[in-house]
């Protein structure tokens, strides 16, 4: 999404643009998503949702959201009117159709969209760049490059390092850090100290098979549940939200158990929020072979924990919070959608080197851009849209300057 938004913005600003897509089709993980582009209303809510000290560009997303969504809407793919609540702004789009129309606009302006593109090397050539592709078979030249390859989460070693050996990929398989590696070869500084990521708790051992699984397997109701580590400790405030619970579990080794009451189960299986899908996620995990159980009481739940090799409740509060009656259990692991650490850049997407100086002609957007978030989450599609459009316009402005 970030790359196509950058291309569309650069094209509308007068640049001739080439999109190099590593996958065989355009759209990336965004094309598999629900399509709701959202973020928080202001920086006060942003700080509450993501208090991480490395969060640097979340305010850029908040400030640029309305204008960016307005630009998306001009492609005629909105699926409803804008929605505003006390804390959020949102609008839903048919993203696959949006991406098709963006690609068409790029091509009508004399640009090109290459799929299954493999970039071998990028070298600086005077004021521009030479890009060798597909084993040296193709060569492109340009004055500016926007890196927007979606982060590093498709690299199994990165995923395991950030979120534990059981972490699964909740994203496309092509975002493996390739763009970040290329940017480093041209002098970009990369921030690997930001170990945050966006994801959700998934049933342990189950990998998603389709975009539907992204929603059906995500245990959004962890906000109203009890999350324990292997030692039986409750280590986070679950009400902070499932993405933050997922990061917290990663910090405890990435292997835990989520427990919730019958009341929470009834509400979770009947309410379509937050992704317009009402489904019994506990039963769906069971049917997919997940490690799940239904206990008749918190005491019985403790016995289930022991049988799974986990310690029982380390404190009585956790058992009390589950109340009387049946308890539902699922062994859980982090499912990683995209990483937060990446290429250091200015708020305009200009890539920075190790001295903090701008690297001429290089830009970053979306999950390749470091520090949009750190310990929380305020919208991924919005981050891709705003930073992509911002970087695309900045790149086009650079290209249009007299040399």
C-alpha cells in the first residue's frame, strides 16, 4: 500500500514512476486486509495508545490522515462514508480495486508496474540511480527511490528474534527486509533497536492460509481476557488492546495461554467488531487443530494448564477475574503483520545516514520506515497511506528541481 500510494502521489505530482513489485501481483498484505483505513483523532490519544519512547512518526500519520484518505477517495473505491468516534477516524475502501486504479494511473502517465521483480543492485550514478533487476537482464535509471517493501517480518529469523520461535507470519511472504537491505547498501541508517511490531494473538501452531484467517484466527477479545506466561504470571494490562498484548507476549518468550469467561465467549462469538466478522474463534481454532480447552471453572482451568506443561495461576487475582462458571483456554503465540524498526527517515520520508544527514534521492515509507510506532498501534493502512503519499510527493518535488 505504501509503495502504490507513493507511486500515485508522485505521478499526480508530475513524475514518471516505475513500481518494482517483488510479488507476482500488486497489493501486498493490504490487499488481504479488511480495507479499513483508520487512525486516532489526536496526539493525546496517540500517546496513550503508543507510549513507546522510539515512536517518532505517529503524529505525522495523525496529522496527514484526513488529506491522505481524501486522496484515496478520488479513485472511487470508498465503501462508505467517513466514520468518526471520540477517539478514532476511519474509512473503508475496496483496496484491490484501489490498487488496480493506481497502477493504471501510473501507466497512463508513461510509468510502469513490474511484478515478480527482483532487484539485484542499486548504484548511484551522478545525481540519480541505476537499478539492475532480474539477474542483470533489466536496467532502470531514476532520480529518486522510495523504499516501501513492507518491513522484515517474512524473514523467519527476524520473526523468531522479535517474537519467539512459535511466532507466525500474518502477512504476505515477500516482505522479508529486501528494501531495507538495499537502502543500507546506499548509506541508510537502520534502527533495529525498535523491536516493536504490529500483530495479534493467534492460536499456537496454526499458520493462516488466507486473508480470511487473518481475521478469523486473531483473538481480538484478549482485551477482556487473562493472558499468562509459562510460569503462570499475568504480565500485562490486557485492556490496552490485542496488538499490545501480542508485543507483551513476545517479550515473555512468545508462548502463553489466553483464558476468558463464558460471558466474554458469548460476546466475542456474536459481535462482528472490529473487522465485521462474527465467528466463534475458539471453535475455529479447535477445528484447525489448535491447543484449546473448555474448563468448568477457574480451578479446572488450573488443571488444564498443568496438563499443558504450564504453571497454574501465580496469583489468585487472575482466577477471580475469570469469575464463576466455564473458562475457555487457548494456547497462543504472536502473529506478526509488520515490523516497526527500519530505515531512519525524516517526517517527509527522506532517508537519513548514520550522521543524521539526508541521503539525497532516497525515501522510505510504510513498514520500511522506522519508528512510526514502537509499543502500540494506531493503524497500519493509515501509516502506509500517509507516509507513502508524503514520500511520493517529496520524491517528485526532488525530481522536478532543475539540475
